[in-house]
C-alpha cells in the first residue's frame, strides 16, 4: 500500500516555463512522497481552447519575462538560451503556431508515442522531452522534422529499433487521439497555459499554473517547506 | 556602516496580490538583511502607462486566480475575502477604475500623505495601508470617502491630529505629484502591474513582479532559502 500523492505535470516542449516546471518536479519527486505522472500535451490546443493570448503583447511584460527566464534558468540550472528568432514570434506576435521552428505538434505526438510504447516507467519520455527542450531552448535547433525527433531520441538513449517504432507510431490516429485527449484533460482541469501541475488530494484535483508555486504546492500536499533562513545580521535588530 | 540591501515594494491597496506581496516582504525584512522601502503608487496609472489589460479576461485564468488567491490567503495568513461585487469589475471587465468601490486614487494619495508626514520610520504608512486593504479585501467596505480613510487611519493607530493633517494634505498638488512620481518610478523600472519589488544589488535594480518569486529574490540578494525538505517516505526509494 502506498500513501504517495499523484501529481500530474502537463507540458509542451515549445514552452520554456514548462521546461523549468518539468525539471523542478522531476527533482522534487525524489524529495516529496509523490508519484509524478508526465502528461505531454499540446500548448496550441490549450491556447485555442481557453481563448488565451500570448503573454508578451505588453512590452513591459515581455521584457520582464525575458529577464525572469534568464534568472530562473540560472537559479534552477536549466540551460535556457534565447533562440535566434522564435522568441518574438512566440511571446509578442502570437504567431508561434505559424512559425516553422515553433510547431510543436509533431514533437508532442512523438513524445506521446514514446510514452505509449514505454513499459515500466517513464525514463524514456522524460529524457526525450528533455532532449527536445534542449534542441529548441538551448541549441536553437529544429524540432519539427522526423530526423530532428530521431536525433533527440538517440541522445535520450533510445535504441535504433525503439526510435524506428516511435517514428512509425507518432502519426497514427491512436497517438493523435491520445495527445488530443491529454490536451482536453488539461483544459478540463482549467488550463490556460503550460506548465500546469495537478495535485490529487483525497480525490480532489488542485491545479497550479506556472513554475513559481512550489511553496504553495508543498503546503497543499502536506510536505514541509523551509523557505527563507534567518540572516544573522537581520536577527540582531 | 550597513550592508543592508535596499528593497522597494510598489503597491496599491486595490490589488489583492499586492497585499500578499506586501505582508510577506514586511515579514522578511525581519528575516533578511534588507532595508525595505514602502512605495505606495497608483495601479490605474501603471495599467494605462504599460498598456496592460486586466488578467481575468480569459475565463480559465479568472477561475484560477480566484482559487490561487484563496489558497495564498490561507497559506500566507492574509485574510482576503471575495468582495460582494467588485471582483468581476476588476479582473474580468477591466472596468475597475469606473467602479465606485475600486477607485483607489484617493486612498493611495492618502497613504502618500501619511508617508510624507511620518518621520523616523514607516510604521504608520504600513499600518494605514494594511487597514485599507482590510477594508476592501476583508470587510467589503468603502475606501474612497474621506470618512473611510479617517476610519482606516484611526484603526492604524494615528492620532486625531495626525488624521486631520493627512486629510488636509492628501488632495494637495504636492501629494498628487508625489504619487504620480512614485507611479512613474514603477513604470521606469518596467512595471506592468502590482505588486512590484525592486531589489537594488550593487547599484543595479532587479525587478520582480507578483507575490510568487520570493525564492528567486532570496537568491538574487544572497540570502539562504531552504525550500523543500526531504520526505522520509520518499527518501526510502
């Protein structure tokens, strides 16, 4: 019998904040008494389904996000780099689905296919997701072509035959539907962007958006959070 | 000689997230080696100056904010209650400046007048701000009439003569200009909403938006942050 609380993390590799949230949750699953479920989904479907707009249409907000991503990248040790051009397309113009570099539908179908085939764990889906993020958000490389997906899977440690099977599978109706369903699940939980974390507490889902609510999340699932430590100079007051 | 880092917190009592950020910063100033500067400013001017829209126009986002405010209120021990009607006006319709209950310009001028008159500290401005938040966000009361401002100041412990002087002062050009300048300072730092915290690190300002970046802030100012504590059940894995 297990007392582990189930936590789902919904993400899309096109989203840099998703990468931050994903990595932090992958770390905390070794610290908290939780069972983490990776839920690859499609951000384009979320934005459309929720009627949301890209966050960077307000110039001050866009500039803040650039700064916030740089600081978070350094703090959490997630190597985010500004890609050569898709940034403005994604956050400012809201045209990221039209931008060839930012069409994540194939990539998320591929991740879904890897997940569908993986037995006894989620190491492959975790690693493949990470390698896709690394391609787009660190190395400024394509994530839309089959060769790109294969390269990410190879770096993630999948065998040639595993990669071949996943490449056969990812355009099937079964996988398309699976990704659609995951995206719909996220919308049903109230998603309006990614990452979204859903903590299941006594059968009740508690949703957290973004990569900056870990303290509240700890409180919600009954884990200890120590937070700030008294500074000796301040304590003298 | 002091090594204290100067941290400014820009806020408006009309904003519930400002209340959360304000209270947490007021607590951390006793934990961190910082000098906290309270910067009452006008959110209406920020939204207009930055060209920002209210955050709750997307229905899923609005519902999430309600949930997030409830959870944060409980976790941080800040008694936010949903007011009888201004909530939708503020977050969904974006008409909060037209809503009689949400016109915070007088309140923020009054806070500015209290700050202008206060010598040797900021206890009064802190308490008056808190009592104004309590009126609107806990007790569902008016914050626009002079009598309401006087009542908040009385509860904050100001003397009758202090209140009388502040009520004479808050409609003066001097105070109007001071509030305008504080709002412009916030815009110059890149504000697009409140609360906004500016940490001055070696003469360089580092801006943080919202009430959910304390962990990054600690890192930025060189304070320790302990974060999550290993759970024994998880550690067994």
